[in-house]
């Protein structure tokens, strides 16, 4: 009978830089810092930002469709949508054909905040950690 060969012992990672999951985590934090000032000025959060993008992209959608796109459960998405609705950025209504479904759409106010955040003429960038400058982009 053949003896099983011993697998070589794997070395443990030496630092955080060796972990892909940490690279993804720290990149997420960096994006959060980059957008923080803009989100605070607009009074929205990153998940609300992503929701506005998804609604602008595909228009009228069910909560389920939106949740699938955003990787959010209904229990997380519903309060987020209620806050966006209270701010006047979205409308929620029962589907006329299937009242179990709730449909969500951008309002003119939601479209305006989307354009201000994503399609506006102002580009923001950080020249360093202590100062921010604003630069006007050329008119489209």
C-alpha cells in the first residue's frame, strides 16, 4: 500500500498587505472618505447614492428588482427608500397589476439631486488632506 504524501506546510501571511480582503476593505474606506464631503452637502448616504444611480439607470422598478441590483435585502432597502421618499427624491406605490409589489421611481427632485451629484458641471477633488478646491468643468 502506498503511503500518503505529506502536503507542504503553507506559510502564514506576514502582513495585512498579503490579504486581498483587506485591500478591498481599505479601498472601500478610501472611496467613502473621497465622497464624504459631497454626500454630507447633499444630505445622502452611500447606499442612497447607489439607489439613485440604479433608479436613474432603469427608471421605474420593483423593490425586489432594486434590491437584487444593489445586493440589499428588503428589510434594509425599505427604510432607505422611506428616507429617500421623505426627502422627496423617490415615490413608492403599489403595482397596479400585482399589489404585492411596490414600485419605486425617481421624482423630479430625485433626478435633480442625481444630476447634482453625478452629472453636474462641478468637479471636486482633493489637492491634499486639508484643502479642497472646486473646478468648473466645460459646459456640455
